C-alpha cells in the first residue's frame, strides 16, 4: 500500500527556483489529489477484474491493465473501478496532454459549438462546417512545423501515417511523370488489376524496432514486435538498422559514433540498391523509437537520415505520433535535430496527445487530383476544437517549457538513483523532457517492477522487451516527480 512518510524530506534541489514562477497543476486542477491511495492488495483489484470478465462476453479483454472510473479521475491521477487512486505517468499510452477532466476542457465540452460539432459530424472532405478554417487556423495550424503549410486531418496515428505513405507515393510518381502530365490509359486500367504501371513497385523504408501503426501499410512499416505482424500479409518493404546506443553516453562516445556511421552506410546502401527494382518513395522515422524500447540516436544521425533521403529522391516522414506535443521539452521532438532551411521534413504526422490526428505537409505533396487522399470523416471537427482549446492552455501556461524543466530535474534524480540501483540499466532521455526510459535485466523483472509500482500507487508502462517508459502529462510537475521517484526506489527494493 502507498505510504507518504518519506516524501517530506526527498525533494528537488532549489537551484534556480527564485528565477522563475513554477507552474503547478493546481492552477488547472485545483482539486487534484495530493498523493496516491491503493485500497486493494493487487491492481487490478476484484471489481476491475469482474468488469473485465463482463466485457469478455463482448470484446477481448486480455490487454486490459485495469478498468477505470473516468468520472472520478482528475488531473494526473487515475482512479480505477476499485477506487484505487494512482499517479498516472503513462497517460493512456502517451495520449493525454493536460490530465483527466480538466475544468477548461469540460467547459468547452458543454459549449453549444462543441455539442453541435459532435452530433452533426460532417463528411469533412465534401461538407466542411463554416467554422472549419477558423478552427484549424486558430488551433492545429498554430503549431505547424516549419515549412509545412498544409494539413490533412485523419482519424488516428495509423491513418495519419497511411495518409503520408499515399501522398508520398503519389508525389513520387507525379515527379517522375513531369509537371502537368496526366495519367495514361495503361496506368488507369492496370491499377484496377493491382498491377504496374498503375500500381507501381514503390517502397516505404522504415527502421528496425520502429512502430508506425497497425493498418496494412503502417503495419508493414512497423518492426517493433512480431506479435503485431504475424499472420498478416505485408508489403515487401525494406527495414534499415537503427543504432544500438550504449549508455552512459559520455563513456561510449566513440563506440556510438561508429555504430551510427555503420547504420547510415547500410541505410544509404538500401536506398541506392532499391532504385533498380523497387525505389523507396519515402522514409519514415520516429525521433525516439517508442514502442520498440525508447531507442535514441544523436541529432546528427537524424539530420544525416534526412539529407541522405533528400539526396536519393525519397520523401521524408517524421512520425511524431508519440513524441509530439511537448513531451520531449520541445513541441516537436525533431526540432532538436538542427535542420536548416530547406532540410525540413516533407511530412510530420501526429496524434495521441493532440487528441486529433493528421499530417502536416507542403504543397508539393498535395495530390494532383481530388479524392486521392480522401475518406468520409477525414478527422473530426469535435477533436479539432478540442485540440485548439488544449493548445491555448499549453501556451498560456508555458507547459512545454515546464515539461522541459521538470524532465531535467527528474532525470537528474533518476540518474543518481540508477547509480545506486544496479537493477536500473541504460537510463536514457536526458534533455528530452519527461520522455525518460530505462531497462531491466529480463522481461520478467520489468513486468514485476511495473506491477509493484501499481500496488504502490503509480501507473506506468513498459515498451520493447524489457524497458519501462515515462509518459506523464504536460501538467506533471515537481510534486508528482517527488512521489514518482520515491515510489520507484521503494518498488525496486521490493523486487
């Protein structure tokens, strides 16, 4: 059960505290709980298990972590069906930006505009509402990546990546035909048979351990776990190696540089050799390979990926579905790469913390005819309004900078703890906000640790084979980090 007796003396240092007003989640959630409280001997508890069994008659519940009382959850605290109050540093797999039941968001949901957007859901590509341009201009377009002036809204992260794949292939073929060239009759006829030249032999290159979704194209580009892909037909697309970085970074600088150079050479070899049989139309990469185990590389590595793709005529897609919206201490994680003007990505995809999904792109990659990247919903105006309001709150409270500072202080605490706790291996995420992870010796030890954390009052998640990851909200702050670090130390001692 949770105990707060040790939290009084274990606090962040006061360095620099006098220079900046510290944001507190209480500014948005004045009634947020002050600490966790666990009533049951295990999490999930009996009521949660009973509800999962009821769901089992309708849907597969085998991935359930617990059944949640969302009416009662508040801020950074998730309350489950048994009344357990857990500090949530997983935030619905990195998809909650502010926290549960934020009062400004509840006020929005009660507004006439939001209600009518919800119940009169339009087919956006054909019948957009009169406020659509205003909602996008005042919301999603205020955070558009540099150089990307256009937006396709979609339903989820997988469909955002699928949309980018399609747009990249269309733009690749349009470039091959030449400006203004129309489709040939042979192309139009052969595509109906799923044959070339209308259905061309093109590929999307992804990276080993990457995750880009569970639909057919996005699943073909996903390389994180076999269980996601087995039994499903897939496109014959290449996968390049991603660097196996060793930690601590300062002790492995030469080795890591050589590993990145090896991977870059293999990546370029694939791009060159593919031209003779199945050209790579686009490259897709996550700034941090999240589901595959929170794998990092240097900014220079990612910048080289982009420049090599450009050199060989492949469009470049940055998948910010999990890393976007401030979690890494910059709004978009790729901003840390130091790309110069003219080196910007061709596409940036997003979802999760934005609560809306889509693809930012440039005019060159807009399809040359209507209905080519199109579906009935093309996103959801309700979610666009929700994203607009959340972005206003994020900016008003400077939550991206808050997350950066919180992450810096949290990482320092965890770094000190890892030196004293050999069970914490390969701590990573320095200078990446609260996007922090580490490994355990075995998958079983990782799973046991996550279970202990829940019983001790903290909900967190794993990734890869034996890693744990932090994915708190942008309102997560000092008071939550104090509880988190104390609980990590206690849970490690219970393994």
